[in-house]
C-alpha cells in the first residue's frame, strides 16, 4: 500500500518522502520488471503486444518514481533539481544510494523553482535516463546484408530486446554475436538443444519431420546497389539489368510449434542439402530467411558461416523495425521506407 500511495502521485514535487517510501517504490518496479521477464520465459503475449506492454508499464511508473525521488531530496534537505545527476552515468548510482540510505532532516523549507521549470527539467532527466538505462533492456542492430529477406531488409534498424532469462524458441528471430567475425547479426532459430536438423532439397527436417513449405508468390525488388556496401541482390530471373526487377520465389514456412514466416528461394545451391546436425546443449541452429544468400549454421566459421550458436552469444530477440532506409545511409531521406517504421516483423 505504501508503494501504491507514492506511485499515485506522479507529478507531485512538493513535500517530503521518507526512505521507506522510496524503498517501497523501488521494490514495486523490481516486481513489475520481474513479471515482464517471467512473461518472456513463459511465452505470455505475442511478439507485437509484449514489448509494447513492457515499455508502457515502465513508462507509466517512471514519472511517479522520479516524483518520489524529488520528495526524497526534500526530506534530505536538498532541492529537487539535484535529481539532474541521474543523467550522469557515474553520479546516478551514488545519488540512488544516498536517497535510499540517507536519514531525513528537520526544518527543510521549499526552495525549488516554479513547477514549470521542475517539469521541464524532469523531462530532460527522464529522456537522458531512458537513453542510458534502455541499453540494459534493448539494443539496436543495423541490417547490413540481405540474409533475412523478405522479413528484414538491408537498411532496417531493428530493436532487440535484452530481457533477462530469455530462452530462444523455435521460429524466433534472434540477434547474436558471430563467433567468427565478432559482429552482431540476426538469424532465425530453427533447431533447439537436443534437436536433429537437416536440409533436404531446401526443406528443413527437424527430428526427421519436414517443415511445411507452401508457395506464396514472388518477392520483387529493384536490381541496384543496396546499403552502405552497395551489394547487389541475387535474382532467380537473372540476368537482370541495372534498375530492372529482381524476382525470387517466396515460400511460407511453418516450423513445429512456431508461427509461419516467409522465406526466399533463388536457385539450387550446395547448402540446400546438408548432413544431420545434432544440436548440443546450450546451442542453437540458425538459418537466414533468404536461404540461398545466407551464411548461417549450415556453414562453419572457417568458411564464413556462423556454425552452431552458443547460448552465451545470444543477445536477445528481434522485436521491432525502428527505422528503415533503402539508401547508402540513414541520412538518405529520399530513400526512407516510412511503411517499415515501427513495424513488428514476424
């Protein structure tokens, strides 16, 4: 009840707050974050709803937590603007410890500026704190290659959730640190620990059961340099002249216990037929959705592939396309893709 009482005054920057009130609010935040993390583990909610609910809950609680800290500063004999130290990474934990442990003082007289000045300052503190603290919950990953077409395109900037206790599930798109290159990449989880995975004529077999693939038209794009590296797409209808339409067969794939997703097929390659991969504990078998243009778990790091990805190399789950540009850089505003802004890929 103490936490509810404190959090019910999100814009009350007057008066004082004892230590126990701040401790109660902090405990409430920890409980909410813990519930969100457990929801990630248990698979509660869909890919579109869960991260937005998490940010909504934390966003609603943050103003109230800031207001409690302002009142706590008053209780310690200081003005509320000292909370600006939260925007300084080194000073922020020191201030937090002080507010949690320092005893109150008697005879404090309100010395804060006008409420509007406090609100503006708190808004700046909240923005700065969000930019710093959010790195613990999410990470942006830029898509620089076409291995995840048609789901992710070159020039997409993808938000990857880094919620604790996350265990990749089959069909998830995950970001990971490539053991060979040391760079961050995104691929789709196909095989889990204990699975046996094989590709036969381009069809995925998991524990000897074939994943269903059905034709879903064609994926068309302009045959032109893409992204900062100027890479050209692979086309099933090659040769295609510069500026022509590059086409590839689009298939809808359904893995066991997973939502359907689209993949591309360009032509017959040696990677369409593989040996059986036995996935050891704490490892995952990943594939790109653009099957004939992806260096993934089918290939070892020695030849440019990713090999089996260890669990401790997993960064998190790809959740949202924040921004997308078909140009050489994000500043190529004439090549922005507004229809992909804030888009949840499947």
